[in-house]
């Protein structure tokens, strides 16, 4: 390993450590906010609206963010977004301490945070290709999954502990400290930039032409477009149940037991953490698309089925573990394919449009999930009917049974999404049909220049 490669990996790991700390604070805050919001309103729709405001601004901002990511220093983008996210948490802390915190403040904070994530996530993903060798993209992506899932494990535990000993103000304060740590790690590193994107190949005719170029790039490569559509379906079904109603299902079936919710969310993190560690050691399958599709089918088939049928903390915890152990394989392999097929000087815009496309239906999933739970399926399982008689032996009865039935639906359709992906030659053959990018672009501020 030469000196330049060593320095690049050092930068990557520095960024990764900072993001690990930041993700912990964010996950702890989101856990506490979900509990607080559900306790204030006792409706699933509140969680649906939180998800809605967490994605709509992200989707709308992505085309603007992608162009700027390709123009600007990606390190500065990460620093600025971390700093602004810290100010949002400070605002929440002030509202809580003055007794003015309301549900609409949570919606506002989620919306503003999602705008920042529209810059932060594609900027981080695009930076990986400039810091890591091609053969290690899946492994590098899995490390980010490890950070995310480690936060899922410890954030609910510490969040629940701090809530029992204190209140939301302590959670917000810890979150602010984690943002500061993440910013400090970024101040002392440097991420390479592509000279061509800074200078000669920039479009001067505006945002529309810049994004049109990226959109045509995806459209002209049927494999990328097809895998984008597969992921869109994954995210829709995940938003409908996994992201939207899972906390409400656990709280409804346990009479509001925060410990049960924290335990299940902890196992969500444990599954993802173990899956990420396995993938980081292994490096992933040679045929990345097969790993992506197999993991998708397995996660929905086993995880969602156990959430649907389980009625105690043990079954839910097993379901959480089984569901998320496959998620690093889904995310890391899918992202690695894009990183291999998209030239680095276009990755900011293409990754932003990819994120926008993949998440476009998630706000609908959140709102539809909350509405269906409150107004359709929960009422259906409160009184005897032919529908009740058919499905109550599978999903039970009483509070939470209707949400369990919704998981049964996503179990089926999520699994079918993977089957359709395998049946599509554009998806199945994407790695052989599309060439990898030719990394021959000149670099501004290369890391080895010091």
C-alpha cells in the first residue's frame, strides 16, 4: 500500500469516526422525539407526518444539492451541514426549556434536517470513490452501515436511560456535543476534488442543464434506471410499515412500554451491526446485484413476517434482527454498483437524483401507512367480521393487530419486488452490461501533496 493510499484511507476513517459519533446523537434524539410525539398525540398519523416532513424537503432539495456537490469542496459541505444541524437541535432545546415545544416544531426540525441531508449524504457517498479503491467500495459502504447500526443499538438504550433519569433537554444537549465532535474531525482532513468539474466541464446554462445531463446519464443506462425502480419499491414498502408504524405497533401491543420499544430498536441495530461487520470482513459477493436482490427478499420475507405475527418482545426482537442483518447487503451493494458505474465528476448530481428517485414515494408511504393504521386496519381488528376471522389467527387481535396485518402485506410485496428484480435482465446483468468508469480525471488538492 503506497503513501497516498494510506493517507486517503486515514481521511476516510477520520470522516467515518466523526459520522459514527454524530449518528449516535441523531439516533438518540429521534428515538426520544418519537416517544414524546406518540405520547403527546397517541396517534400513528403523527409518526407518519414526521416521516413525511423528513423526506419531502430532501426530495425537493436534491437536484439543487447535487449540482453544488459537484462544484464545491465536499469537505466544506459536510462541515456546514453538521454545523447547521447542530443549530436546529439548539433551537429544539430552547423550545423545550421554555415550555414551548410543540409537535409542529418537530415537523419543522425534520424538514430542515432533511434539507441538510440532501447535501450531506450524496457528498459523503461521492467522496468515497476519491478515497477508497474500487474493489473496496462495498466494504467502505458497509462501514457506514456499521456506524448507522451501532447508533441504532446504543441510542435507544442510552436515550431510554436518559429519559427515565432526566428529560428531552439532556438528549438535545448530548446531540449538540456529537455534532461538534463530527465538525472537529472534518476540520483537520482534506478530500480530493476533481479539476474538470471545477473548471472545464461545468455547464453555464443553469441548474436545469446540469441536472438534465445527470438524468440522461441514468435514463441511457437501463440497468441503473431499473435498479433505481427496484429500490423505489423497497423504500415505499419500508416507509409504509418498517419506518412509519413499527414504533406504534410495539407501543400499542405493550401498552406504551418504552423499554420494549427500545429493546426492539436495539435489536434492529444489532442485526444491522453484525451484518455490516460480516460484510466489512467478507467484502461482499462478486456479483453485487445478486447480493442486493437476495438480501431484499430475505429481509422482507422473514423480518416483516415476524413483525406481523409476533405478539411479544422475543418474537419482535428476532424479527428485528433477521430484518436488519440483510440491510447492509442491500444498501452497500446497491451503492457500490452506482459508485462503479458513475464517473466521479458526475456523482454529486447523479447520486442526488438517485436519492431523490429512490425516496420519492416515501412521503406517500408514511402518510398512507399512518392513515391506513388509524382509519382502516386497526378498526378492522377491533370487532368480529369475516376479515377478522380470516386473519386474526395469524396477526392476533386488539391494539396493534391491524398494524401487524400491514406488515403481512409488505412481507408479500417486498419479497415479490426482489423476485421481479431477478426476472429483469436489465437488473440481473447490470454489472456486465455497463462498464465501470475510467478514473483518469486530474485531482485538485490531492491528499499526497503535503
